[in-house]
């Protein structure tokens, strides 16, 4: 009987570790999905602003013509990288600046 209990206990440990691994995978997928949805939401907010204020779209078009499309694309990519970096660093900086309670 004790070997059966040992086997059951070992099986339980395996199942618990598998469950935790699956939870970790699901949590990571959730974080990635959340980040993707935030990016899509940003795009929708920009589109809504352009729809409300067409001057923004016209200004963007004029700026693209003046600055040249290639250079404008590089500026947009740089801005996107900076925004993405801020999105990743802001929580870390917020946690670092939070007062520590003992």
C-alpha cells in the first residue's frame, strides 16, 4: 500500500508541475496578446483623432511630401521603437520609484 501512495504522490507532483508550466505558458500568451491589443488600440485612437480632425491627416500627408517618404518612415519607426521602449520601461521605473514599505 505504501508504494501505491508513493506512486500517487509522485504522480500528483508531476501533474502539479505540468499544471504550473501550462499556467505560465498561458500567462505569457496573455501578456503578448495584451501588448498586441494595446498597439492595435493605439492605432484605433490615432484613426479616430484623424477622423475627428482631418487637419492631422492633411498635415501628415504634407509632412510626408516635404520630408520625403523614406525619411518619414524612418522617423515613424524610431517613434514606434521609442514608444515601445517606454511601454516596457514605464512599469519598471514606476516600481523602482515606489516607496518601499518595511
